[in-house]
């Protein structure tokens, strides 16, 4: 299924045809199928769930009940502390934190300190923890080192991958590892490296760009496998690591092929957002949409829906816009695209739409759509009603709906 033909199953549309937009929909049947596919692709390596790609607590909990999943990767320390309050007991914060109040709360809570692991790539982050609550007045804080997984070529002049950790070599990792273990009040338990240039970049297509992407990703995977193994071996001589985390939804095949990696992270593949239509190795089922109403018709070939500017993060571009999932044959107007309060759409399907009709969209990035909604309608395409519609299971509160706004 490509980004062009990623439609919405008839039974899913029928289940919510009576509702007033805007609303969000999650198909639990597709969600379960995607979870099973991630486990198959991970080939026995446990999957840590990236919470930013879901942002619905009940879906996170349900995923962790499935074989093959263990623990979550949170995106802020306040989120991690909230998840621990909700019963989650293995939470790695995937990014360094400078939130003093949350560090104070972590240091004051024995259970949270046992359940949460902080990400560190600089001794300054350790200094901040100590400045908030000195060692001796707090439980031991669990630490994970982050290794830079970016790929450099042309003698280092060309770089592919996110700017994250400054720690890129075995020597640098060992220096930081020794700094952690030498300080009272910290326990070095993990190492993480996220290869975003492989996991987060679609490689499908026959054009020059796709060919270049695949070549870069092959070279990057080979380089990182060798470097990560050397770093892990060196750091393990300093500390007895509980886990070595790597990868993402788009790189499970290459990351799990490395013996040094003990777990992988995935999240976007659960909901199958728009950007994940451009990968060759896997094809998640679309499991999440938002629905907007047609409210007016400027001309015969154009309809206008209310809302729509749910644009994804990252480099600004057309691929960050929501994709129109249903009806087929609608496209953005170039000068307006997806608007804050209104979005005009043109195309052959516009002539058949009436005021009040539903238009379905997929967010480009999984999880981010939840920031616009208090809850989503949960349907199950694997269970049908007498009239053939997918069963409506209920509503699932988003983080926002539970009063949480972390970023």
C-alpha cells in the first residue's frame, strides 16, 4: 500500500459515520496486526515501545501485555514519572533532561528511581542531578549512555543522522562510562544508539534519491555495527550493562542483526502513520486517522473542510502534511495546503462531496495527532456488527485528554 492509495476500510468508515467531526479513530485490528509484524521483524529481540509515537496510555499498556514487548522509551522525565504513577515499571527517558522539579521528584521517590533510567551523554547532566539532590540524600539514579549513531563519509565532511550525542567512539564512551561509575549515587545500566538515518528515512522507489538512500543506509548499517560492537565491548569492561538499545521501526532488520544489541525501540509501526508508507522492508497497516467535516464549497471542484493544519515535526515540506486518506482523488491547494481553521481540497472527488460529509486524513508522524484530541474512537475491524461495520469498542483518552502535555 503506497502513500497514494492508503485508503480507509469501508467497515471502519461505517462504524463512525454518525459522528460529528473533528474526531480521531484507531483501528485496534490493524494496531494488533502491526504489533505482531513488529515482533516478527524483531526476530526474538525485545521491543521497547516509543511512547511519543503513541501518546495513548491504554494502547501503551495493551502493547506491553503482548509477547515480544518490554518497557517503554519516554520522551521527557515528567512523562516518565507520570507513567510510573500509572503502573509502568521500566521507563527509559530517551533524551537528556534538565527539568529540575522532575529530577527532584525522581530523587524523592524510591519506586520511580527503580523504574526510570535517565539518558546521559555529558557529565554536565550528572552535575545537574547532583545539584538538585546530592548523593547520599537520594536513591541511586539509573543511567543510560547515548552513543552517536550518525554516519559520516567523505572524511567526515558529509554527515547523515540526527545531531544527538557527542559520544561517538569507544574511547569517548569509556571516558563517560568511567565518569558515571566513579560518582556516588549513579548506576550505569544501559547504552543506546539511535540510527535515525536508517530507521527514520524511507528507502522505497526507483529514482536517484531512493538509490542513494539505500546505498547510504547499507554503508551506515555496516559502519555502525562494527562501531557499536566495539563501544559495547569497551563499556561492558567498565560496567555490567543491563541493556543495549538500538534502532527504530524502520531499522529492525539491520539493528537486530547485531549481536551487541539486546533490545530495539519501535512505536511508529504500531499506528502506521503516513511517513511509513515509503519503506521497502515492511508495510504497516494504517491504524490511525482523523476526520474533518466538509463545511463549504467555494466552487464545483473544490470543497473546504474545517481544520486540518496538523502538520508533523521535522524539515518543513509536503511530506509533513497529513495525507488525505478518503475519499480518494482529493489534493491540497498549493497556496493554502493544510490550514489552521480551514483546508480547501480539490480534485475529482470534491464534486461528489456535500456539506457535512467526512474527509479522512492520516497524520504524517505517529503519536503527534494525539496532541490535537482529548480522545480517539476505538474500532475493531476484526469484529463486525450485523450491518458489516467495524465494532466500536469505546474511546481511548490521549495524553492531552488525561491532562498531560509534555512537549
